[in-house]
C-alpha cells in the first residue's frame, strides 16, 4: 500500500505515520508537509531513515507538486490543516486557503489518478455545539468558528466529489485529541507546560465548556479501521467517551503535577465558544473499532511525556508564544 499522508509533521499526522509504519512494515508513506509553525521534523526523527518513509516539504495548495506525488501513490489521507480555533478568530484567511482550497487540490489529484481511497481527517466541530445528547454522522452541520467553518466546507467538497465523480472518499470526524507531540497552544499541552513552569493557566469564561477527550493513538486506530474497512462515501465519528468540563480537566492536570489550583487564571471567554461536543460512534464500532486506552492513565502518561521532553516544547513556546499570546491576552481581557 502506498499512501500520501499530508500534514504528517503535525501532532496527529506524526503519531499516525509512526503507528502505521510499526503495524504494517511493508506499507510505504510519503509525507507532504509545508512545515508551518505547527509542523516539526523532530516529531518523526525516530523514523526519518525508515526506507518506507519519505518526507517532502511542500504545500497541499501547490497543484503541480501534489500532482507529481499523487501519481505515485494509491491512497491519500489528508491531515494537513490550520487547526487552532483561537488563531482562526484572529486571522481566517490561511484556514480557508489550506483547509478548503488545499482539500480541493488533493481531491482533484485523487480523481485524476483514480486513487483507491481518499480519507479526509475532519472534526466534531463541524456539528457545532450540543447541550444534551450526542451527534451522529447524520446530524446537521452548524460550525461556529472560522476554523470549523473551513473544515465543514472541506467536508462538503469531499461529499460532492463522491456524489459527482464517484471518488471513494471517506471522512473521519474525531473529538479533541491529546497525547505526545501536540503543539503547546492547545489546552492540554499549554496547561501542562505552564503548570510545569509555575505560570498561570488561562481558563476561558466560566470553565464549564465540555470537550470529549480522545487519546491520539485511539484516533490512529480509528483511521486505520476506516482505511481498511471504511465504505466509500461514508462519514465516521471517532470519540473517546471522556467528556469533562475544562475546569475539571485543569484541576486534574494540576493534581497530577502536584501544583496548586491558585495557578488557574480565569480570563475572558473565547469568541463564539462552543459549549459542548459529544459524539455517537456506533458506526465505526460496527467495523470493529473501540478506544482502548483509559483517560486517567493516558493523561498521566501525556503529562510525563511533557515532563520528559522539555527540550521539544520549550523552544516552540519561546519562538512563537510571546508574540501570539500577548495579542491573545489583550483580546481575552478586553
Ligand atoms: P497540527 O496543527 O498539529 O498539524 C497540522 C500539520 O499540517 C502541520 O504539520 C503543518 O505544517 C501542516 N500543514 C498546514 N498547512 C499545510 C499546507 N498548506 N500544506 C501542507 N501541510 C500543511 O494539527 P493536528 O492537531 O495534528 O490535526 C490534524 C488534522 O486533524 C487536522 O485536519 C485537524 O483539523 C484534525 N483534527 C484535529 C483534532 C485535534 O484535537 N487536534 C481533532 C479533530 C480533528
Ligand atoms: O474538537 C476537535 C477540535 O479540538 C479540533 O478540530 C481542533 O483542531 C483542536 O484545536 C481542538 O479544538 P478546541 O478549541 O476544542 O481545543 P483547544 O485545546 O483550543 O481548547 C479546548 C478547550 O479549552 C476549549 O473549550 C477552550 C478551552 N481553552 C483553550 C485554551 C487554548 C481554555 O480555557 N484556555 C486556553 O488557553
């Protein structure tokens, strides 16, 4: 099997490439990644010499480059995206370019070269927020942030390529992932690393927004299930069944690190902040998938990973954060 993985130097993509090369030693992977602020070659340092792995630096919006690579593979899995909701609130253009136009370029390539499968890595955020109950794959799409609107647009393009051209497209919509190599702007790595450094944890609004946390390797096994057993034209939710309010999550992180709750700093709410996400995942479970790892155990392992890999995150925070978070705090405290 020859797979083009896009965005493989990011958090989930790098975990997925490592997972696939270990589980299927004969599979070949080409990783196309633009290396934005979120892409990091260090995330795959341990496998860079694997002869079934090849890295190409480039943009999924580059039609010519994508065409050349796509000609040599028979599957595409598209992880590449701008992914941080707060950034999309400050600047949406790059989200629309990469998440929407980039998806279009990849779909065109998959159509041209008659790929066996095209998998779009989407998100539960396309459904919007839900106070009670859980979203199924049939739920209406009601995205609330520029990020989720760009991901929704990409999902709709994918659907249209299945209906119009019969392209074997599959979409996964997962809940919030956590685990090693997550960029320290997302809440779990941000709060772990701030707490390690005794810095405040900026908790948005009343802290009661709920997210459903999925360990990244359980997402990888879900995508693996879709790759091998998924049906063309179908959408698969991938959730962790670990719903927790942000305040509870924050206190759990502080407890694991043995740090005081006085580090919690309530700040103004995120604009358009979704209250709760929740997914029904029976459809993927019918294909034999279920999340294997327990939340408490993997959260503890994740905390330990950030303690052991200070060199990895320290320089990321030093480079970008001062500039970005100064702006962000100003926005939050207005
Ligand atoms: P990430 O931000 O950690 O990584 C994104 C990667 O894409 C980076 O390596 C970046 O360099 C690359 N990239 C960005 N623009 C590109 C372009 N134009 N061309 C090529 N590469 C480009 O993201 P992540 O958290 O690993 O998310 C991966 C995918 O999963 C995204 O599509 C995201 O929407 C989706 N998703 C993420 C989560 C989550 O909790 N992190 C949950 C559900 C869905
Ligand atoms: O649900 C899937 C989505 O999860 C993915 O599609 C996105 O790419 C990913 O970024 C993530 O989006 P969220 O907005 O849910 O994740 P984030 O880590 O930014 O925030 C999680 C919750 O924590 C959210 O309710 C906002 C809150 N939060 C976040 C940050 C960064 C805070 O209270 N303080 C913070 O500093």
